[in-house]
């Protein structure tokens, strides 16, 4: 065991829930579709545009999820599939070409255009891969055209980001030779990226790059010397694509809370041979500040029981954070998909005895939630209001994706997101 590892939490490698049985559920689901990912991705890739090939329902979803953009024109839109398209009476490809030409003529700032598939486009078998290839040939080098599916058929909403990043991987340039670099994978708020860059620089880890990059021209290189850290737990296909390009994943918990961030940074530090003293000098102040921010929230949250419905794939890391750093008691941790390899370090840190479920059968899970009467239920928007009406405090899981929650500086904010609904419930009961 290295000196660094010895200075970290002593139970970081405990058995936890690594070998725990998993209840696999299949049935009615209550989730957003993958189009929702556009809401944060269009802000992240600053010169990209997301064109959904879908219905008016798709357009309404994006407008409702994103809100009204008052000060800037949004960088997403919907190419509406009409009844004539569904009936095969119109050439959807010709119409799509015309829409794209008009869009690029009006928005010369676009450097990357994503054609985003939807349920309607998949139903009519519209080949967006071929369309993207055709349009890219027509509009390159000014604009690169890619495609991914945001369909709600057998997906959950965070898989939209996974599909988008997977589409980017083949476009990443080749890292020459075996040059070593660190790639942080997953859309992060710019303030969080900047914080991590400072920490990695203090550790002497690098060069450090991010996927997705802030601009289309800044796609990071990848090669056999690339080591990558996942910043989000829902990027299975992206990881598989990076592995195929020769990159190798650094196993680590996810950077949520003081402990999770320290272990995540430590995993990279080990790869770069960073010594204990350097590691502690770089991380101690941030970790202490995070733990201080968590302390007063822990006083309010300790002992509170929490139930997770499957929604975002963030459930396991969040349950670890709530249990270990805030003293909450996870009753059931449901997740749409349990990737045992990517979550191995998280599962090892979960308290023994936590019930794990994968997939969704909403009626069964509602029955278990009602029987348990948790102090807090983490779920999707569609379930929150009915459960609130039954007297249960709820937390919208989608807010945990929209909000910067990774890293030391955001640890207190993350805890506050779980404290607020309980505080609101307490005020209502007075």
C-alpha cells in the first residue's frame, strides 16, 4: 500500500455492497428521454448546434426543460416531422437538407452540427448517420456534422450525453506516439473544470484535457498514452469507444463530496507517481473546506432515511456521499443501469445491507417506497408531485444533473440540495 493510500479513509476498500444481490426490475418506466441532455450540452460546447429531428412534442420538451432564453438565441431547435413524413408522402432527407442549409446560412457561428434522432425519426427509419455524412461532406470544412440518438425508447435521460460524447470520439485526433495525457470525461460546469485544472497542476498531473471540449476545434487527442477519469457514471458507451481508441480508464469513485473528490484525484495521482507530501499539499485545504461546509448540513441530515428511484444513473455515487459524509440512511438505491465495473469503487463504499435495484417497475417501486415512508425520496418530476401529495418530501433527480455538484467547492451546495426539501417540509408542517 502506498503512503497516499494509507492516509486516505481506511475503509475505502471495504467490501460494502460490491457483492450485494441486485433486484432487477422490468416494467412501466417514468423517465425523461435522452433529448434532455441537449439542455446542458448546448451550453457546454459553445459553437455547436443541436438539431432534433422529431415531433412538436420533442420541441415542447426542449422548450419546457430549457426555459426561455432571454439574452441569447438558443443553440438547439427541432426539425418537425409532419404527418406527410410519417406517411411516407414526403422526402424527409430533402427537407432536412433544406432545413440545415437555412440554419447554417443564418448562423455562421456554428462549427459543429449534431443531428439528434428521436422516437419519430427512428419509427420512420430515417438514416441520420447517412444524412450526417452527406451534410458533412457538403459543409466541411466550415461545419462538421455528426449524429446521435436522443430517442426515449429504452433509454434514460442522461444517456443522451453518453450518445453525444460517443459520437465525438471518432472525431478526436490521434495522440502522437505514446504521449501520456489525462482526459476527464463528462460534461462539467466551466467553474468546476477550472478548479480541477488548478488541482491537477498542483499535483503535477497532465497535460489535462476535457471531453467535451468547450469549442469544436479543441477536441482532445487520444492514443495509447491517454488515461481517462470518468466525471459522470452514465458514460458506458463513451468509455467503450475510448477503450477502442487505445485509452485506458483510471478506476475511481466519482468526485462528489470531500471523500469522493479526494479519492478521484488520488487515483490520477497514483498513475502519475505523485508522492504523499505533494498530494496532501495540493488537496488538504480544499478537502478541509469541503468537510467544514458539510459539517453543519450533517447535523440536520444525519439519520434521515432516503429512497432513490431509478432516473439519472447518479444514484449510487449520491447514496455513497449521503451515507458516508452526511450520515443519511439509504433504504433502496434504484438506478436505470448498474455498471458494476464503473461503479465498483462506489459499491465498495456503500454501507452493507443497502438494497440495490436496477431498471424500473414503477408500481412495484412505489409500493416499496410507500411502505418504507422515507424521510426523503429522490425521483423524477413525474413522481414527485404525487408523492408530495401523499406527505413524502421529494428531491428532483434532474436538478442534480443541471447543477454543478462535483469537486471540493461544490460539496456544500450538493448537500444543500438534499437539505432544502426537508427544510421546506418542516416549515409546511408547522
